[in-house]
C-alpha cells in the first residue's frame, strides 16, 4: 500500500504530499474554521438563551454578523490564496491542479473545499453513514497519485512545497 508520500517524479515536478501532512493540515483547518465561526455560535447561544430585549438581540446579531463576516473574509482571502490554507502552510503543502498550474483562491475555496469537499462529500457521506467521508480522506493512502476523491473530482492534487517557496524563506536577507 502506498503511503501517499511517494517520491519526486521527473525533474521539476512537485513531490506529492504525505498522507499524514494532509491529515494534520485538515485538523488545523478545522480548528481555524471553528474559531472563525465561534462568534456565530456564541451569538446564537446568547441571543436565544439569555437575552430577551429585542433591540439587544438585533444589536448583538449585527455585531456577531459583522465579526463573522470579517473573520471569514480574512480567512478565505489570506489562507486559500495559491492553494495554501493555514493547515497547508503549517505542514508545508499546497493544492495545485493536476497539470501543475496554480489554483486561484476562488477555485480552491469555492469549488474544491466548499462545494465538493464540504457539500457533496459531506452530504453524500452523511447519507452513507459517513463511509464516503471516510473513504475520501483515506483514498490518498492507496491512490497512485495520492489524490483524495474531492481532488479527483476537481482536478487538483496536494504537493510538498519546497522550502525556498515558503514565505518565511522568501523574506530572509
């Protein structure tokens, strides 16, 4: 069984990311999204549980909506640029297209992450007792190209980022 890490292909071809790096990146991204959505969850709990004055509820939800919008816009624009979410930055990985071209933030976030990974895999996975969800994340372990099912659907793959391509290395003097 291939570990999903594989070796580098031909010269200049990015090396596929190891399964463990992909998994750790997903866990980190899940934590970041949970923190970003915390104002909404907190607002719902406070708004419906503790606060009875209607003007206070409207004000609270307006503030919560503003905070959540800012958090999500910042998270999407800063972390999904060039196929590098927070988790992928930490693990030194990146999403690219199968032809090795870069992905835009809109393609990476809206098509790959939100629509295919979130809605399609999540919804169908829920209907199959989470078997599709589990298969999606385990698929890179035995796939020749180390692609998850959602990667295959949108034509992307996750690769290791050479240290010189990471932002911290670019800004060294």
